[in-house]
């Protein structure tokens, strides 16, 4: 609920601080005193556009703050909205602020953290509902008329709504996939044909990773085979001689002679024996080199056919790299990915058939859930009619009848079900039913809005409701009943009411009065809480305009006594039964001292 509201620089309000109580809070004051500026402040907090005409001083700007506490029933949804803003919440309390700079720029803060202006409405929609003359347009909306039935149905309806919404969402996802598959089938087939050509080209070459590097090396050898052979022959002749005979001038002959010379004197000097061994090792190494050169010469292939094949193979591999990847690894990876895509296309027909079967199954399931939900809404609608008509009887519409038509059409399923819900009003016997959006007057809409809210008080989606002159155009005994019903509504949620009627103000748990004064040059409004004799005086002003009227004071005290009786014995006329037939328990509150 809203614990405190501070307004600075809006309309005639220089600075005002309002402390609200649980239950019914009433704001009164003379016409033009600035009551609507309080609602303007709330609207700014909810993210409404700031108009320079709202500001008391366009050069000074404005600021609105609210301290809000959240009860257990609404903590989860509010916490989710706040968590999305990454805002910490201490002790289940929120401080929400909106500032309007002199240039018209606005800033918003939640719990001291700056947030986008759009975030204010996201948070406040879980905290506050406003019912004013302009807001009565909601009653005419088909969405609102469906919403009131669903709210009134409580968990019985919400569970069926949730089951339907899950199945509906699954069906929509399935149909999107099915439509995409069908629409893209021809294009996917063309793509698959091109992919198959690429796969066939790669398979025809059948490349192996690293093959291109080996072929490049072989091509270089083949291209220089003559020069390589001459070099190998020259080196071999230097090592061992030409042909099969050992050349006496070759390196091996000379090394053998050197070794023999060292060995002949090695027994005289051990150092020469060591050198002889080293020459022997060197001789063995040269022999090995000579043998390898012989093998190299025998393996050296200068076959023109082999060279032509190598060049042709290198060209085919190069063509693959140009078309499908920089390296053969990328070429083979492209083939693997393309084969998977072709397989997916080949399986798409089977997938389409599978999805079509599931579509039929889900469609039947969704239709059945829609029928179940519609039946529950129809049952709840009948209960709601009884509860609302009960309230209208006490609101000077004793002969009015409310009709709630739940028309189910499973051929036109929507996210909320198959139902079109229409609320109609028969204002008096003999009149034809007329949709409340096309025939109800402003006064009737005000009373209808109040009747519906009182009837649904147990299922309120928000902890605070604001009514701006919902009692406009009524008076007398009807005004008393409006006050009584607002008090009953306030036994379940916090209610803030701007009113001109003393019959309504008398039922308040907290009565705030807006007064306007001037110092001769500047006019400003102040807000104060009234109690005791001061409250009686305000009610007398509202009753007769004569603040010192003895008769008015007696009437005011009579109204306060009546309201006190209501608080002590809250007979909730809108009690109804639960879906299992048990009566719903009325939520009561202790009477508040006046």
C-alpha cells in the first residue's frame, strides 16, 4: 500500500505531504482547492507525460515521491517487476520518485536507482489501479469484461487459463515451424540440389588431408630431376668413384689409406690409435652417404607421365580449394556440413508429416481446453451477475439487471481462449439489454465500476485502488451506500477516494482535507488530516456550506456514527460461494478510532 506521498510544485500545491492509512482514505476540499493535483502527482509517478501546465512554476520544476509497502499477496509479482530493473528492496518497502526539470525533462528513480520512465508503469501496474471518469472507458473494453470474469473466478479460472495458454502457445510454435517448412520447401530443395553437386565434385576428387603438400613437394622434384641426378652423380664420384670400381683418388680410398697409416703406428702412440678410430668412423659415415646417393639415383623418377599426373592432380585439388575452402580441411568440413543440410532437407517431408499429425492432436486438445475454460467462465459469470446485482440494488439501481454473455467459438481460437464476453445492462424492467459500452450513462458506469470492484474485492490484482469522484452525480441514500461499499472494499485493499460527498467521507479511516489559501500575491494549497471536531466541521461544510450549522453538525455526527457501525459490523453483501459451494469468508478489519 501507499504509506506516504509527497508532492512539490504541481498546480496550486507548493509542497504537501500525505500519509495514507490502510483501509479507506478520503480526500476532500472545496472545488479548485487542488484535490486533482494529488491525482496528477500519482499519474506522474505512474509514468504519465509531464505537461508544463501542470507545474506550479515552470522555472522550478516539480517532484513527487511515494513510499510503498508490499503485502504478502502481491510481493511476488512486484518483486519480479523490480528484479528486472536490478533494484534492491529493503524491508519490503519501495521509494519511488519522479522529478520534472524546469526544461520539462523527467527522471525516475526506484529505491534510489535511476530507471527509464517506462519502468514506472511496469512497477505501478502491480501496485495501483485508478478509477476515474476517464478510466470508466475500460468498462467498455472487451478485454476488461473478460478480465473481470477471470478475476472473479479466482484460482478455478486461472488454472484453466494457464493450461489453455500453455497448449495454445505450443500450438502456435508448432504452426510457425510447420509454415516455415512448407514455405521454404521449394527453396530448400533448390539449395540441396546445389549442395549435392558440390558434394559429388568433392567425392570425385576424393582429397585427403595433407595430400596437396606432398604433391607440391613431388612436383618440385620432378621438375628438377635432371639437375638433381647430375648433382648426386658428381658427389658420388667424389666419394667413391665412377661406375663400380673404386677410384684411387676418391675420398673413400684416401680415407682408407689414412686409417691404415694411423693404425700402423697406433701401438707406439695411443693418441694416434684414437685418431685412427675416428677416421674409421668417418669412413663408415661416407660409405653410408654413398649408399644413400646410390639409392636416391635409382629412385629418382623422371617419368613424364608421372609428372603430368601430379600436375593434373594438383590442379583438381586447387580447384576444390577455390570453390569450397582455403585448405583441404575446410573443403572436407564443407562437405560434411552440406551433407547434413541435404539430410535435413531429405528429412523435411517426414518432419512436415510429423508436425501435421501433432497439429491435429494439439488442435483437438486446445479446443477441448477452450471448451472447459468457457464452461468455467459461464459458471463464474452467473455468480458474478448475482454479486453485482446485489451491489446495484444498494446503489439506487434496484431494478437493474446485468447480463454477462459468454459466447464460445472454437473456430476462432485466440490467446485468451475461444470466448467473447459481453457485459450488458438492463437499467429497468421492460428495457432491452444494451452493452455497457453503448448505452450506460456516466453515473451508471460509476456505480457499475464500484459494484464490480466490491464484488471482486477478494481477487484484487493490486493492493491499492484510487477512485476519483466515482460518486459523481449521486447523493442522498445512494451516496451512503457508495460510502458503505467503498468501506467494504477497503476491508480487503487500500482505497483512496477523492469525493465531494460527506456521506462517503464519513466512512473514511483517514480523512485528508485540501485547503487553498493566499498571502495576497501567491495562492497555494495545503493538505492536513482531520479528526474529532475538525472532521465534523469539514463534514458540515460539505453538507451545507455553513461551517457553524448546528443542524449540520448533528447530521455529520449521525453519519460518523453510521460509518462506525459499519466498521464494527462489516456485512459484506457481496459474499459469494466458492466453486465447491462453500461460502466465501468476509475479510474484516478492526474499527478505527475517530
